[in-house]
């Protein structure tokens, strides 16, 4: 039971660690014009919005009338059918639990709720695509058609995939690409093998030798060694 609990804690830590560090691989370093959530008069229907929230860079499509469509992981719809509860702004706690449970929906919120206190960047990714964005009205209509429950994956089906599909016709996540490249570098670094082996030995010493402790450690170390 003890080893099972430790394994669960490690699993949750890894999930949150990945989630919290996605922001490091964002496009935020590029020069761009930021706007406050109160400056909505200059926004156009179909604009791609992005904002740095507490743990990540979040994306959405502006629909006009102070409304934004965005893909949000959220655990609450899986626990309750009460629309009065689920329609409230998604907090970071609900979001993180939604990521872990892979539960999400494409929802429509106000610009202020979408921004969550952050500054909004408009159409920053236009310069990253070789092709021109689709007409703004088509972008907005694509987003509106997708509103509702949806599949979710932190790396392969997230809010960035949603907005790039709507605006450019191709689901892409630059954050995911950067993250995967970093993971490759870590795996190829032989120091990762030594670190995994040391952690495995430490876990075995603390919990005792047994299949539940030794096999995962050996498997991880062997995998990193073969991949390095």
C-alpha cells in the first residue's frame, strides 16, 4: 500500500510538473502588442487571443460582444450537471484536476473571465504560419460549431490546437513542440540515466526491495539508457 501511494504521488507530481512548465516553452518572448481585458473595442470577431495565466499560456477565439470561445480542462462537469456551477469561471484548481482527468470542454466566457487578470495578446501567431489566416468570420464560425464537451490531452489536444485549427485550418501547438524537443534532450543526456538509477536505488532503500519498487526503477533506467 505504501509503495502504491508513493507511485501515485510521483505520477501526480509529474503531471503537475509538466503542466506548470509548459509556459517556459511559449512564444511570449517575441515582441507583441498587449492589451488589457478592458480594451475590447479594438478586438475583431475571429481574432486569436492569448494570455499568460498562473501556470500556462492560454488561447481563445474572440466571437464579438465581449465573448471568447476557448478550450478549458475542467473537472467540475464530470462531477456535476448543475449549469449554475459549471458556467462559473474555471479556477486553476478545477483546471489542474481537469488536466489530470483529461476532461475538458470548449466554452464561451467573457473577455474578462478569459483573461483572468492577465494582459491579452492578439493574433501573435500569424507570423509563425506560412499561410494566411482564414477570414475572421470563418474563424469565429469554426469556434462556435465546436462549443461543447471535447476530448483533451495536455500535449496532443489542448487549447492551442483548438485556436490554430480555427484560425489556420491546422491544429498545431508550438508549446507542445518545444516541450517534446526538451524531453528529447533530457532523454539523450546520459546524466538522466544516472539520476534515474540513483532515484531507483533510493526508493528501494526506503521502501525495501520488491517487484513494486525494483521493476519500475530498472525499466526506467533501461529505457533511458537505450534511448540516450
